């Protein structure tokens, strides 16, 4: 019987970067089993760090530029493409796997660890949406995604060489072990970012700490396990590079709080009074001192401005309160300002506020400036505030539970809000409304984004809630004519640079819906509004009707159209 020929396993490459340059690799300082474990542990840590960098870019880009779906798509697609480029580029470094991997990890630690700070600095001090650097954050986002992706992609071929350097084995088995450690590390990094790094350390310090861990593990693996594969000069160069990287990351970590305060002042101006990171978002209050108006920013977006919030909240609430209004539900509205307008009406017995951010509710209840603006609405025994997801809350609410529902939510084209403007969501709202109940919806600026606004209208109608549209804005509320905006205080240069004094939308658009088309009126028994009259309300309806975009399909959970 002729035995089949079994080829011998391939030998090591001609050179492993050893001091002699050629020949067999130098012996390891540990047993092969221990060395293999250390390499796989390094793979695990590097994979965790790489995924943290990726998630950090997505989170910060969504915060600075909005539209999380677009930002996540850009980061993920560019990074995966770059990983392929990195894998190809690493073929030239396989002969010097140990030195190449050590240098690569030092660069990755510096770039990945500093990425969040650099992006935030460009946004804060160059404007982000205006001037020469209008696309600065977006260009940097792509640049960081490309660079980090190339470096992460180059890790795998070099680690494959290193794990075979410890003990030669079947390539398929080596790949399986390597990818198993890589995927488990990615799982740990993906869970650590939202549950540990982000809530306890924040975006900046979390990224810097991740870079530090990355540098330490990469240097320890190469200088500890494969130091005999490097020349004396290579060892000193690698050690010096890592010491410099760690020194830079440590310095940035120490200065992170001061940097964040300076950047916040550059974005919001010098009158920042409250800045807190809640479990949901960053909440910043400015003004309310020395005659400056109070402004409330949520995740960098102006949500409440003392100078015009009454016009917005009266228009949102007052038309819906014409009719039975004993039981009122407010979705969003954690600042208490919509509740203030509801509580002005006689006959209100209970107001439920469903706000996902408990931190915002605490601020509206306890902050002297914001609580004065909402006229201490949270101190009224008729108001009951709860923190819950609006979808989940509505699914557990009995039918016909409310006479009025006020939807005081961010614009529908903000990704996080899209599901709260869907046909399914409005179907739940229709169920909890009393037969003669009314629903008021903030649907974004009708003049600036008519297609989005009228998609909300089409979605309400598809859910069985025909609506009447109206708007308020620069139209003078008492004279029924267009009026020039009141002079504003001179903007702070930092706020202007950040786009916070960019031209405001030309008004807010609202939809008043019910089971049958409702009449647009004001409650004659309620105290007279300060900014709204029957004439201005009728004029706002005519203005909105002129922008109608017919034939739009409704938005659903599986087919969002905003």
C-alpha cells in the first residue's frame, strides 16, 4: 500500500525582524502555550479598543452633526472599506511582524484616543456649520474613520504572523482562534462603551483611556514576548514612541475637564450656568443672569429660548384645549413649559407628563431660572411626571384615557424622534384619546421643510386622525401681519462660530388632529394668551395651507419617510 504524500508545514518566513535579519526566529522567553495565550489576549484587547473607537466616532458625530443613521453609515462603511486597505498594506510588513505591530498599535492608540477631542475642538472653535470650515467636522469624521480603519485592518495579518511565530499550526485553526478572540473582544468593547465608558467617563476621557490601554497592551506584547525579534535600536525606538504616546494621552486626560469647559464656552458663550450629562443627553442652560435670556440646549440643539418660547408653547397647547380637557397627556415637554399653558385652563384635573429624561425633569423642577419660566408647574398637585418611553407607555395606557394629548417632541427628521411620528404611534394615540379628544403635534418648521411637515399630516390621516395645519413665527401675533423680529443682543463670537446664532426657521408648524376634522379655535373660558389671537391663528392656518405638498405617503416604522 502506497501511503499518501503529506507535505511538510511551511517554515517561517526568511526574516522575523531578528537582529541578524535572516535565519530562524529567536526563542521566546516563555513556553509556547503561554505565548499563544498572551497573543490571543492581545488580540482580545485590541479588538475591544478598536470597536470603542468606532462607536465613539458614531456617537460624537451624531451629537455634533445630527442624523445618527447617516453618521453611523458613514463611519461603518468607510471603516470597513479602510480595513480592507489596511489588510493589503500589512502584507509588506509581515517580514517584520513584531516591529510593525508595535509601531501600528502606538499610532492607533494616539489617533483613536485623541479622535473625540480633536473632533470636538474643530466643532467648537471653527464653527462646524459656517465659514471656511463649514464641513470641518464631516471631513475629520471621514479622515479618522479611514485612518483608524486602515490601522485596525492591518492588525489581523500581523497578528496571524505572530501567533504562527509562537507555534506553527494549521492556518485554518490559527485563523479560527484569532477571530474568536477578536470577536469576543469586540463584544466586550461594544458593551463597555454605552454601559461603562460613556456614563462614567464621558466621550473624551473614555476615548483617551481606551487609547492608553491600547498602547500599553501593544507595547507589552511586543517588547515583552517578541523583544528578541527586534534589534536593540528598534526596541528603544518602540519604547520611546510608546512613552511619548502615553505621555500625550495622560496629559490630555488630565486637561480633559478644562478642555471641555473651554469648548462648551466656545459653543454656548460665556454665560453657561448649568451643564449636565443626564442618562439621555447633555443639558445646558445659559443666561438668566444680568438680564440675559434663558436658553435651554439639549445635545447642542436650542430647545427653549426665553425670548420666544411663549409663542411656541401657546400655539402648541391653546388650540387643543378648546373642548373637554379634564385629562391631559404631554409627550416630551420635560421643561414644564407646555404644562404651564395647560394648567392655566379651568377644569383641568390631571396632567401626565411622559418625558424620557429624568434629569431634565429634575432641572425643570429645581432650577430657579427654568422653574420660574415654567411658573413652578411641577409644584402643582395636578401634574404627574413619569420617565418612560412614549411608545411603551401608550401601549399600556387604557383606551379613551385622555381628552387632550400634546406631542411636544423634537422635529420628526431627527432620527431618534422618527418613530414617534409614525402611523403606528399615531394609531396608539388615537386609541388613548376620548371620542371627542384632540391631539396637538409639533411637526417642524412648515415654511422651511414643507415635505416633512405634510408627511406628518399624511401619517395622521392614515392613522384615522384628520388634522388642520397652522403655523406661528415672525408674524406679529396681535396685528396679523409680518413684522420685523425684535432686535437681539449682540451674539457672542463663540456662539456665532458654532452656528448657534444661525438664522432661525421661519416659524413653527403644528397640526391639530381628532377623529373628525377639528375646528381651530381658542378656549373662551381660558385666560387670554399673550401672543396668540383668533385672527393670528386663522392667519397661521392660511399660511400653512399655502405650503401644502399633496400626495405624500405616510411614514411607518418599517418605512420612515422623514
